[in-house]
C-alpha cells in the first residue's frame, strides 16, 4: 500500500472514531439530561439553597484551578528547553484547552503546538509537553483521589482495607518516575518517527509540575466542597463530606481524563461525582452540586481562553483559519 493510500485509510479511520465519540457524547448528554429532567423539581429546590457567598467562592476557586495547571505545563516546557513568559504560556495553553471539548483526543495539543511555534518553540517539544501535562495531571489526580475510592466502591457503607489503597498508590507512583517517563517519551517519539528531545525530563521538573497539578486538583475540589457544604443535611459528617467532595473530585476527574471516548470526560466525571456526593447528600442535592460545578468549570475555561485569545491576537499567535 502506498503512503497516499495509508494516509487515506488513517484519515478515514480517524473520522469514524471521531463520529463514534461524538455519538457516544450525545448519548451521555441525553442520559444526563433525562435524569435531570425527571428529578428537576428536587434539583431546582436544592439549587435555590445555594447562597451567593458560596457561589462566589466556588467560582473564584474554579477560576484559580486552571491557572495552577498552566504553571505545571510551563515547568515541563521549560525543562524540555523552551521557557515562555507566563502571559505567552497562558495564552497558548488556555486557547488550546478549549480543544478538549471537541471529539478526539489531541485537539488541545494541536492548537497549542501551532501557537507555540510562532514563539519559536519546536512543534514536537510542545506536543510532548502537552501530552505529558495531560498524563501527569491525570496520574496526580488519581493518586490524590484514591482516599475516596472506598466510598465509591461501597457507596459509603464500608471501608476498603488501608493496604488496598496503598497498593494502588504504589502501582500509580512509578508512572511519575523520571526514568520511566523518559523511556516512554523516547519510545513514543521513535514509533511516531519524530526527532528525539534534546535531553531527558529532569526529576525536579517532574516533581514541581506534579506539585502544581496536585494543587490545581485540590483547589478545584475545594470549589465542589464549598457548594456541597451549603446543601449538606444537618448532622452530616464534616470530615467525610470533605473527603468525598475534594478527594472524590480528584478521583472522578482523573478517571474522566482517562476516558478519552468523551470530550473533557463529560458525563463520566459528573456521574462519579453524583455517586460519591450522594453518600453524604441527597441525590437531588448531589446533582445540583455537580451541575453547578460543571458550569463553573466550563465558565473558567471560557474566561481564561478568552483572555488568552485576546493576548494571542494582539501578539499574532493565533493560527490562520
């Protein structure tokens, strides 16, 4: 088969996969919509109980979370050999982030690659940095979210042995080990027939970027907790509510990130969050929290992307349409 024929087959396969993902997303959103519609009266009542101070605090935390993520992405790119000013890095990262809402798994990285190229960053370096950002942030989220796993698996009725959670941490931690990361990067670039990186990713960069990603997750989880606290019934255990709201958010979002079938983990994260929050709240209250949290997440992405777009436009970073 000629290279042209192979390219045609790959393009056709990619279109079929994208169509399947889009169809699956429609089904997920339809299922979520039906669930909300059938329980709307209860959900609407719980939404009305959210105070303006809690909403404002949750919105502020939801806005801070993505900025911490871009700091981790910038650390990775710097260690790979390209240091960007925080304004330029934010523009590239946040405009590209909107690509995660499209069917497909690499649109964010594609847009970031094109924008960063206008700043002199090699395309393969930005692509590696973007994929590392997705992978490391997902792994750190999963690790920090594991304390909520027993509540998810047992619906809050029982606790898994502590050693089982520790075992899962031990399984995930090697994914953050620099030698293993660098081996994976080299193998991936070789398979993709891309030039190798100038040097391996350093331990300090992996540690610092992982710390920023974890901080971003925790701030996002606190946004959920602020909302859940308003709707918690009298006598609810504050410690368990904090656990399922913060650690549960990390676990749900980490799982959603790995669920590449749907854009931005839509439906996956939300369903897991409802299950976790329902161990401490009513189902309608849990649904209300999840609806508002998802809205604030999207709002934060749009606000940061709009800011990045304005900066990128004034500095001629946006790809040609």
